[in-house]
């Protein structure tokens, strides 16, 4: 879809620096893509009460076991 919009130049420049995109078109396409992806994800709050964990499940122990080896 072709359209003309007015963009904040400083915001576009900052977005281009942060993303590495070299064109306004590229940075706008990336921004729209990330917005749609983010909004489509279910928040963790939406899953409250819908996930059943196995008896004895210990998320803290798993974090320690799978964490980085800092030795």
C-alpha cells in the first residue's frame, strides 16, 4: 500500500541507528513488523491459571542448573 505520511526526522534517525536499517522504508517496515509481532503475543498474565505444572516442579533449581558457568 502506497501512502504519504509525515515522520519525526529525529525519531527516524534514532531508529535507523538502533536497527542498522539504511532506509526510511526499511525502518518503518521493521517497526510495523515488530509492533504486530508484539501485539500478537499473549501476555503471561493471559495465561494465569491455564498452565499446570508437574508435582515437584522447581523453576529455581532449573535456573541454577541451566545458568551460565561463571567459573
